[in-house]
């Protein structure tokens, strides 16, 4: 039996309960979870915006230590420190073979359905979010969802690379290639947005404009490398971005909230030839509108970014190295360290905009 936070119904507090965990199948590993970040996507699942049906163990940003491996697992052994990845890959499909394993449909299906009942209670299977389910003391994941990392980084720091850091930094360094001297705007300065900002700073972008509705988040944005801040409550952000860039607009505008109207705003903030990059996830029934003429006549583009367009086995250890070499901030992302029992309060703090990240330490 392991203690887990289970979503029993949408829009209700998670239920902290003891559940059974099955032994790993041949291509799976059992991971003792040591730390897990509470990410906005967990809240989106609770709110029914990302379709994972209850009952399910949530949590998709975690780190831990391998305890047991299935008979066909070749690359991991008990004792290995790992990050949990919310897109696992099959290694065989068109996308995996062409080096884009983060787009593997097998992994995506797992992420969106939660179907894979490694957890169970009273004979009823319980799904796990994104194939991870790390709001539990232990979980069982596919081998490809456990990425081995060096063991000298504290796991309560490393866990944030599992979602927020990889998604945000990767959007800036993988999805697009920001060049030194270019200009960037970031709409939304939550846990992922701050990582887009520090990713842009790594590339040498000279102007990094943070946009949010909360001054407290804008203060955090400066810590991560924002050179300008705009509170969208007080001014028209698109106009203010143009003013800050000599009337041009930015080379890249990142939307890290998932609100269609803000995506439109981000698109309208980029200069001719520039790109708006959508990192935030709109609701599955929402449409995004942009001025169509700007696509060809201004050569502007609207592109998406999933999981930092990362090759996870290459890029997650790279993020850890950057942190260990003081080139990437992770400590500053962690506002609170909590126990699993406090998870519902962590969602309240998130909704109130009080935290960058709460991290559960088991
Ligand atoms: Zn996440
Ligand atoms: Zn695949």
C-alpha cells in the first residue's frame, strides 16, 4: 500500500488515501518518489480542462529512486536517480525514429487518458496522470518515462526539471532558436513562464519583457532575467511591448497561460518575420484567432511547443548540469516545501498567485 493523492471527481479536493501499487511489468520500473512539484496542469486536470478521467493519481513533475525493474528493462537499475517524464515514447514510431520522441503518439495517448492502472483500490483500477502519477509515495512507470540523472543533485530540486524547467527553458532554446541580441516577450510568469524567461536569458536575448497581471510575479520575473516588466492590468501589453522595442515588436512572444485572447495578443506583439510560441494549453474546445493576413504579408508565424521540444534523455541531464554549474536557477522556483497531506492547500496558493512552485517532499 502507498499513500497517494487521488482525484475522485472534478472540481473537488484530492483525496489522500492508501492505494495498492502493482509490481512493474517487464518494461516498467517501480520508483520511490522523493519529491514532486505541484504544476498548473495538475489543477487543469482537476478543473476538467485537460481530459484525464477520475479516479486518477495526479502529479507529473517528479523525481525519485528506482527500487525495482521489470525483466526487460535494460537501461535502469535499482538505486538509479531518475526524473519522471510525462511523455514516454515507444522508440519505434515515425516520430521516435526521426528524433522527435516527445511527439510520440503512444506517449501522448497515455498522457491524456491516464489509462494504465498500476494503482488500484478495492479491486477498482485507478489511472495516473500523464503516465506518471507522482502524487504518491511510489509509482510504476514505463522505462522510457524514467530518465536517469546524476546523483549529486538534491532530488527536491531536480524534480522541477521534470515539467516546468524542461517545458519553459526548452521552448526558448529548442522550439525556436533565439539569437543573442534578439527581443523576447513572455506572457504569464508562473512556474513555466519564469523558465521561458531564464531560457531566453541563456540564449543571450538582450530584451526580455515579462507580462503578467500580478506585480508579485513580475518581481519574480526580474530574478529570472526579465529586463522589462509590464502589468497587463494597467496598460495595453501589445502597445507597451512595441514602445519598449522602438515600435517594432519582439522577435519572439511566448504565451505561457493557455488563454486564446492572450495568444492573439502575443501574436500581435511580434514584429514582421517574428513568431508567437504557444506553451500554455488552451481548453480542448477553444479556438485561437489571429489576423490571417499577417501570416503571409508580415511573415509572422504561430507555433506550438510541447515539453520544450526536448529530446528528454539528452536535455534533462543537460538542464541538471546547467543548474549544477550555476547557469540555471531552480532553488528560486521553489516557494514552499510541503507534505503530500497539504496538497490541496498548495492548489489554493497557486490559484491566489502566491507561489512559483510548491514542492512535495516525501
Ligand atoms: Zn506540468
Ligand atoms: Zn514512438
